[in-house]
């Protein structure tokens, strides 16, 4: 049962339960209706509240029990009755989840090895019996038989053991599945069993002594022959195999002479996979020796790498396959680029292919050419153009996105790629996709994956990534699943959890290197800034382009009325809102690549479920916070939420909850938290959208980067929607002009503005440039139908475009002497005073800029100065009184 249904059911029960005093029920509803109940923190199963009742505060928690029961807690102790505080909390939680819903019961099913193997064999058998294959039979019953599948692809089938119905196929599945059979082999055995005439006419002589990788013996090099072997051949086999029919992996390097000696014995046939295994082990041994002999010269890289980065480069340079899974912000890209440079120098590599998300291609090219002497080519254009670029490229680095690989696989393989780099490998985390299959099929000598994905989460994703690098490393998926996955008892293919994670950690150490920020803090600068570009969904593009069309119609007018200015404000705000999610615009859809990226950052790059990091997420839209809350509850990440509607007296409690509660990892904040709050417990700030004013951004960072900060290294992450108004905001081109600061706010009283070419501001020029780009994107509806023409629901306060005031935030509540002696009240007073001081300073700045703008207008219309030089508007920070003094000259007739 979902949270929403569970809570609704509980409300119905307590409303009809005679054991609950009617007064408690009514008073609880009253507390809720009066807004006296605030949520402090939330997680998947526990919600904490602060209830104010006649000046007294009460803490109460609601917890979802394993049996699906909701129970109230007071001061971390179970309470028997639903009192008014618990009732108010229940109604508050019901309100919180009224728009959004999440959660489901979790059960597990764990397979044994034989149980999992039995399951996959039955699944394959079922598919084999339903298949429409055709077989061209060889003269010998064992093979090679030619099977053609429904798509016309042909495979060779060799039937090894008729008792156990095992065999060999030249399919990829046969090489890695450790089952000794495939659908094709099963089909062939079934055909022979059903056609006795065919069975009897085929020769029954086993054709050779087979040297193969035995799938039923962990793919060890083995030999098989069902008949009697002559003495001379037995002597030769025993020289390498001893008394066994297989050799251990540790002895494979001594097995190499067998291959050349066996060429003179006609009865022995060696499968190609055996040669590959020997070559693979020899190359790894050679790489280890070279590693001990060579010291990397990092002067070839035009950057000063940190010591841990140098260790990462060395790790990946001397391995055929490697994964650098450093935590976000530790510079994986420069490590990958440096690795490619050293592979060129040491091994003579001539081509490196970088596969990355489309949004990162330009960034890769820029960093390659900044930090090395090499050039890079972004392969793009029509298919014929791309194929020509692959063939003629002189550059060492080629850059493509994942979708391109799917279309260009053959052209890429004709290019002779030496080194393959996969960045942000989300596209290959699903092993069953065509993209993952295409990446696997790229012919390369060495490969490197860089990703922030921790190995403790999403293990099937890790399986897929490693399989691209080395398909034999983990073995088949069914074996990996048996070792580490817990399945849903009803949905057979759904995975509910994982186990044996420490065993997995040990397993991946030879190929995976992961460093956490806490371990390398001494090497890092104080604050790291990371901009993450995010593409728009097509629906977002339609909205954004339509609003841009409306902006264009307004700013191309010579004279603007107050209504034009108001409409311009609304259009620009809507452009910003839709960059976050279409849900902020239409309240129906939720197209938000940003939200998906945020979830990926929190779970994968920051790995919040497995460390003690504290993160602040800023967004000025309250409705966006509700979407954050849904995502966080789904992932069982505790959080608190602050916005302008949260009373000042409650905020100190929110901060303490965030700082002291280990389960509370996220602090969601609007601009109400951008000033006057100290949040030194956090080490990361995520700006879901950038504010108009850079000062606001600095205020956000200032919440954690101040005296008393508990972390030596801070990370600031900005999510920026590509090809949007946010790109211009990030460049700082739309934030510095008096026109914007003084006119585009609700306090402006200007009747009209002269936008002739002479008086046109840089702001409008930049705005026009942006709009010119946006007009290239076709709009699907008229902007007037989509623009917000009322107070925008979910906007905490339109501080930058509409008003510098927040009604809840600006109320100053008188405090008694007793209140001032209370340390909690003292902190609240400090917070309030700090917030008011910042607000007054901001108001002074806006008003003074308004004077400057007014002076400019006066001079444009009269040719005279208004006389405002060296004049100033001041606000008394204690009383809020505004003083404005200047001398107004006489007007000429």
C-alpha cells in the first residue's frame, strides 16, 4: 500500500475511532488548520514535526512500521494514544503527500546457485521450443551444424555431450554463459530427439580431442574426448594437464608452448577462446612488468595533478581495462586524458575514442586542447560525413556521443581504435540495450570507464559496465545475480536488494579505483565549482521557445508600458521555471531532465546512502521542493525543508535537525535560506537553478563557507539547462544593468521607457541575442496561453523579478525577556536580525539604483541632470524607516 493510501486510511480510522477523545481530534485538526504544525525532516519511513501550541513547542514523530501501521512517537518514545499533536502531524503529512505519492512494500527472494541456474535453463528451453530456427546438418552428429535464426543470422553448432545435452556455439552467449548450452544448442538436441531417422543416418565418430574453455568448470582450459586416446597423445596431454583434464588459471602462462606443439598432432583441435585467454593473461603480465620499469613523466600534462590523480593515471595506464570511479569533483576527466597521452607514448597508440553524453563533447575537446599538445575532433554531421571524418582524421582524440556509436559501429571499427574512454556511462548501464551491445562490439586494445557510480549501488549497472571492459570478469549475469541480488517474490525479474557487497568490493579491486573526497581533502582547494549542463525535454523546449517569442514581441517595442514590464517579468520567470520542470507550468506533466540529473548526482556521484555527507539544495520554487521530496522519500533519504512560509521561530529547530540527525542528509531551501542562516554542517551546495543576481548565489554558498565550517573542502554544483535563459544567467550577462535592477520589480512606477537605439541598454542587447537564438526553436503554442498571469504557484517569493519582500519573513515578532534567555530563541533572534540586515541592504541597493535610473530618464527627456550625484537612500535597520534626500532642479520652459 502506498504512503498516501496508508495515511488516508489512518485518518479515516482515527476519525471513526471512539477510543480517541473527540477533543484531541478536533484540537489536532485545529492546530493543523492554523498552520501550527511544521515538518522538520522526512525519510522513507519516519517523519518529524514541530507543533506550536499557545507558545509551547512539542516534537512529535510518525513512523511507518514494518506491518504497515503508522504510529506516533514523542521524544523518541512510543506513545499509546493519538493526542492532538500526533493528529495534527498526521493531517500535515497527508497534506504534504497530497500531490505526490511514493513507496511500496519490499520483500526479497534469494536464489541458490543451482536454483538460479535451473531458472535460466528453463527460460532458455522455453524460448528454444518456440523458436523458428532452421538447421543445415553436417555429416557428423556432433557438428558443425549451421543454424539460421529468425533474423537470418547464422551460427555454428557443435554437440559435445548427448547425455547432458551440452555443446558449443560460435555465438557470444555460448562463450560467456557457463551453462554448456544455448537456445541454439537446445533446439538442435530437440530436433535430433524428435527425428530418429535423422539421428540414425549421421556419423557418430567424435571428430577430435577438443581443447576448450569448459563452461561447467568455471571456463578453465580443458580437454575432452569421449573415446579412447592413443598412448602418444595421452603422454603429450599429461605433460601439460597432469592427471586432470583441466589446468588452473595460475598455470596458464606455462601452458603457452602447448599451442605450438599441438599443431603437429592432427587429433587435437584448439578453440579460439583458448588462444584469447592465453594472450590476455600474457598481456596483463607484460603490463605489470612495464609498470615496474617505467615512471610516468607528468610534465607532459599542462596541469598540476594532485597526487591521487597521478595514482589514478598510473592505475589506468598499465591496465587493459580499468574503471576510475572517484567521487564527484575529483577530476576524473583530466585523469582519463592523461592516461590516453601516456598510452600513446608508451604503447604507440594512434587513436583514442571518447564516448560521452552529447552535452559534454565540447567540454572534452576544450579540456584536451587545454591540458595537452594534442588536438581533438568531434565527429558529427550526416552519416557519410562522419564516416569520412573517421577515415581521414589526423587527430589522436576522436569524440562521439553514445547515440552516434549505435549508428557508426562499423565505421568506428574500420578506424582501428586503440584506446576507448567511456564517460558518464549511464548509456551502457543496461546491458540489454542496443547501445550497450554496440559499445561492446567496438574493437579496441584498452578501455577506461570514468564514472562516479559507487560499486555498492545498482549492481546490475556495474555488471553491464564491467562486461563492456571484460565480459569474463564477472561471468554470466545469472551467476552475478545469484551471488549478489535479492529478487521480488512476485515480479520475477525485479531486483529488490543486494548482498555480499564486501565480497564484490574485493572482486573489483584489480580493475576499479575509487577515491572519496574525505580521503584526499588535504590535496584539494577549499571550494570546487562544478557546472553541469543539462538538455531540455522537447516539451520544455516548446514552452521555452513560446515564452521567448513573447519576450521578443515586447522588447522590440520602442516604448514600454507598466503592463509590458509586468508581462516581461512573467515571461522571463516562466522561462526560468520551465527549465526546472514542466510541472511548474502546467501542473500536469513533469518533464525534468534536471530532476533526473539531481537524483543521479545524489545517489551515484555523491553516494548519499553510504556516507555522511550533508547537502543543501536551493530552488526558489516551493513546488519544485515537493518534487524533490517525492524523489528523496522514494530513495529513503532524510531531509528538511525551509521556505518563506516556515515561521522564523521554527528555523533554528530545522537547522539543528539537519546538523544533528545522521539520517537527515538534505536541506531543501528557497531564498529564505540564502541569507541569515549558518549551515556549516553541509559540504555541498546544489543550485537547482541559478538566481538572477550573482550576489544571491554568493549568499547561498556563504551559508556553508564561513567560520566554523566543519569540512575542509566544499563543493558547489550548478545545474544549467543548455540553450536556455539559464545559460545566459550563468554567463553573467543578464544581471548587472540598472534597467533590470531598478525597473523589473513590482515597486517600479515608471510610465514608459525609451528603448530607442541611443538609449538601449546592454541588458536588452544581451536579451535580444538570447531571444534570437531561441526563435530558431519552433513553438507549439502561443505564448499568451502559457504565460503565468497570476502569482506563480509554488514560487517561494519572486525576489529577483517581482519583490524583495517575503510577508512571512519580514514580520518581526516581539520577544519577552524570558525568550531572550532561551538559547533557542537567541539563535532565532540572531537569524532574524541577520536576515533583516541583508534585506535592508538589498533594498537600499535597489532603491539607489532606481535613483540612478530615474536620473538617466530625466536627462534623456530634458537634457539636464537631476542632481542626484552623491545623494543616497538610507534605511534605518532598527526601525525600517526610509530616508531619501536630493535637490530637484527647476524645469526649463
